[in-house]
C-alpha cells in the first residue's frame, strides 16, 4: 500500500493518492506504523486539503457504518487531514466493536498476529535447504574421491 502511495505521489497523481488512502488505508486494518507512515507521506506532499470546518460526531457510541460512509463520501469533496483521520478512527472503532468486519483486512490482521511464526518458518526452510545442499555437496565429493 505504501509503495502504491509513493508511486501515485511521484507521478503527481493526487486523485490516485487520495483514492489509495481512502479505499485501502481506511478500509483495511493496517498496523499503526503503516498508518503513520502513510499520513506523514501524504502530509509532506500536500495530498490533504484545508478542512471546511465541518463538525464531526464526538461520541464514539454514535458511530455507525452509515456515519463512516458519510465521512468517506465527504472525502470526495473535501479531502482534509481532519476528515481522513476521523474516518480512519471511526473505521477502527467500528471494527473493534464488531459492527462490521472487512474480510480483506482479516488477512492482514491474521498475518500481523502470526508474522513472527511465518518469519521463523521461512528462515527455518532456508536454513534446511542450505544444509541439504551442503550435505549433498559433501557426500558428492566423498563419493567422487573413492
């Protein structure tokens, strides 16, 4: 997602950068570091517009899927940092409250939860492969000497 955002920004395609932020970052539960990196990147390249002073719901108990959709639609006419951050926050709160589950983000959360396991499995596979090759070469050299 970050690489796509960087490409859109390097191409000076603000619409694509905004679409990536709105459609990918809000709709999927990426780790906080990814959100912060994307936000900093978008801010440094002036992807955001000035906020139109629209007030947002302060009470998280009133957040609904419809309110999130209203915020996302509002990004089409005013892509402000305030509206974007609020939409992201509302999406995470709704997700946490299990009002809805974005099936695409489930894969990301599962991977994040087990990323150490996957890394260790990949590392173990690499070590086993290298060891097998080494043993094969050693046995070949011994057999060749005889």
